[in-house]
């Protein structure tokens, strides 16, 4: 079996063009990973997700350990077979849920004890248990278990969480089962503080990982602060390993983060927005609830090749949204995922041709125009 690897194919300014090879396939980078938290990309069939151009999806340790259970998924052949996704899968370690479920958990050096949001039962998640669960799931890319401090937090609290996360990173590395084609990513923490990010990066590099994620951003600090943090953080990470910005983001975030050296992204935004009547287009977001679409026979985006734009009018989308029909979520989610994958493909081509700066300027100009004029 092929070893897990990352090949840097080229660069244009800070933007990088690469290729990740893992057990279940190849991922062209920069890449956007649709989120399939509970072994499903909501409102989509796996083959439809693949049809958008997505090569890797994300699952979640916390949610899958609670339901249906990692042991059950392992008995049924692993997450790939269970959810009928033959391509690569990355699993989040559960660390983000440690932050978001702060009312339901108790944290100490060993790990986190928390109450299930489903039935109130108690569970303990440690670095070792997180590695075990992700191994049972069969994740191509396993994420270290970490603590993600919220924003804003006092610097002393961010420092404590960062130091704990680095100790957990070492334990995650020790517990990870090395095998060909499977990789483990460390997670850089430190909030918006350059010295803490540097300390975290040094600790992670000393431990040694197959890729390096940037955590603790997109948690309320705003785009300007996120970008300024990325400006120094990406430079601290190895150039010969993939860099993954967790939980990001809006199209403008993706383009700006690629410019700062990020290779991989995930976010619930395209799928969640698809379920709440928001569509992303080259001219910016569109709200299909608005009455202006009710008599509009035009497609959502005449530059998009997805089935939604090929086969359905804005008037129809407006109707099924207002009627609460399930097909509304299906059609808008498909379109949004297609938009995101097309955006990443355009980014890759721009880096390859040495025109990324021009692409970025054109994107910002076009995306800020707003929707086409109503009829």
C-alpha cells in the first residue's frame, strides 16, 4: 500500500499547489472538505458529493462515538463501507466539541468527561480514546485530541489550553497506530498570540506529524484578526507537510487563507446554508426566501454546471423553500458544494498558471457585486 505523503507541486506567492496521497485516494490541494459529521453529508448522496469534485470528506469522532458507536461501525467494515464513501476521510478528534459543550463537560489533564447531548449519559474522551475511535472508524487522516479555547479568552487561559493540547498531542502521537496510507495531523493552537503559536508549532514539529492543522480560529475573532494570525502562523509550520485550517469558512476566507499558505479546509457553511435557503454564487450569497425570486425563470447562477442550475429556476427554488419541501435543501446543498469545489478548482488552476494574485483581485471584485438585478 502507498505511504501517506504530501507533494508540493508549485507555489505562487504564498499560495501552494499540492497533492496528498493516502490509503483511499489522492487529494488535490488546495482542497475543501465537505462535512459529514454523523456519517452523512446532509441532504446529499455520497455519489452526488463526489460528482461535485470533492475528493475527501470529514467525519466527527464525538458524534460517531455516541451514535451509532465506533465499535459498531468497525464491525460493519469501517466508516468508508458504512456510509458508502470510497474516497479519503478525515475525522475531527472531538476537541472542538470540548469547547462547544463547555456546559456539559469536566476537563482535566487526563481528558474530558462529558454528558451526551443525546441522552445525558457520561463519557470520557482522552487522547488515547480519540485515537482508538478514529482507528476503528478507519480514518485516512486522524486528528490529534486538543482543547480549543473560545474567543475571547484571557491570554493565560489560552496558554494553559495550548500547553495542555501539546501534551495531548504527544499522547495522541504515541497512541496512533502507524500503517501505510494513514496519517496523523497535529493541531497548532495559541489563539491570536504569536508567541503561543510559535511555542505550539515548535512542540508539534519536535513530536513530528504527517500534517499540521491550525485550530482555534474562526471562533469569533473576525476575518481581519484571523488573516493576521495566519500571516505569521503558516510560516511557523513545515513547508513539506499539508496545512489545514479547521472550520473555515466563507468563500472570501478560503481565498484569503490560500494566499497565506493554507492547503486544506472544512466548514459546515455550504451544507448548513443549503438547508436555510442561502446559496453561494460568483457574485455573492443569495437568499432564496426573498419574494423577488418568485417569478424569476433564470437559473441561480448561469455559470454553474450543477443539476440545480441546469434544471431548476429561481422561481421553483423560491417555491420549494417557502413550501418547506425537502428537495429545497437537496438542490441548494448540491449547488453550494459545487460552487465550493469549482472555487477550489479555479484556485488550483490560478496557482498553476502563476496568476493567483489576479484571480484573487478578480474574485473580490466579482463577489462584492451582489446578486444579479431582479427582473
